[in-house]
C-alpha cells in the first residue's frame, strides 16, 4: 500500500495518471475518497495525488500534531518524499486552509491554487466548532463525532441519500484523534486574512451559495488575493465537488489549462 514515511507518522496517499502533478486535500473527518469523481476525471491528463491527512483515512493517527501548521509541514514533506518539484494544489474546507498555509510558505512550488468551500486560519466558522471541542473534552471524542455527523449530514435531502451515505462512511471511519490531541487549543494562532495578499500564484475560489459561512469567507479571500477568480454555485452547499461534480470538474479543468506553460 502507498505510504510515505514522514518521520512522526506514515501518510497514506494514492496516485493515478501521468503528467503535471495535481494534489487534492480533503476536508475534516473525511479522506481521499471524497475526490473520487475528480481522480477519475483528471487521471487522463494529470498525475493526481490524494493523500489522507494525519488521523484521517488510512494514515497513522499519532497522539498529537493536529494544528494547521502540522498539516502544512506534512504536505511539504509528502511532496518532497515523492520528488515533486511543482504542482497544482486544490483543497476543500480543512484542506483549503492547509492549501492556503502551504501557499503562504511555499508558493514557489505551486502552479495554481484552488480553494473549495475553504476554511482559513484565524477565521471563525461559528460557535458549533467550539462546542464540539468542549463536548469531546467532557464526554469523549466518539460523542463529538456523532454530533458532528448529525450536523453535517443533516443538510442532505432524501434525493441526496447516496451522497449522505458516502460521507457517513468516511466520517464513521475517522479516528477522532484530532479531538484527543492533548495540545489542542494550545497551538500558536495564525491569521490568514492578514497575509493572503502575498499569494500571487493563479488562484481560483469555489463556493456554494447555500454554504453561508464559507461563501462569505470565499468573497473575503477573493477581495484579498490579487487576480483571484471567484466561482459561486447556486443551489449548492459545502461539498461542491460531489454535489455538482461534472460542473466542478469542467470548471476546474478550464482553470488548470489556463495556467499551462
């Protein structure tokens, strides 16, 4: 099985296709499988790489190291381990935040940056996340995970049953190690919105109009990142790449082809 030994833990990843490297980073409590429609679509033109973040999917779940800074370090170590000099980077939600962090430190390695329903360090997404942290501390990580699943999956209607079950499968297999980290809440705070003006690589920002918290952040980032492009999907929520996969794939393909050469 394809593991990269990053020292503190082994990171699981999958690769498909040949060509320029295209790395997809998944969201919190999910894993590489959320990008299946993109892997199938882009593998004929790109070397598509989908890693599992530490504590997620098939990657190891060490006791600690679950800050955004650690995720950025893990990504940097992975691409070095795979001898990838430059690549396209796309991330959703937590993966988008990681992608921003990587761009702020290593944008000379990036051909393009794609942020999907993205989070950002220092940007509050509401009181629910803080509540989950307290719940995990008081009643355990398993209880927090069930509450998170209830919130997250409740958005999907009966006509999206297949999508809901797919997300539930990934979430149910999440290690919950993030909530068990003894250093949680003690890591240095970062503030992306004060720094993202320094991102100069071609940047696309995707958001769903129904994803109220994250579409607001997408608009802020679009205003701050020079020459970025904002694409908002009507009648779409947080999981754009799955809810409207065909449109997402073709829109992303156009953007990637625009950076060729």
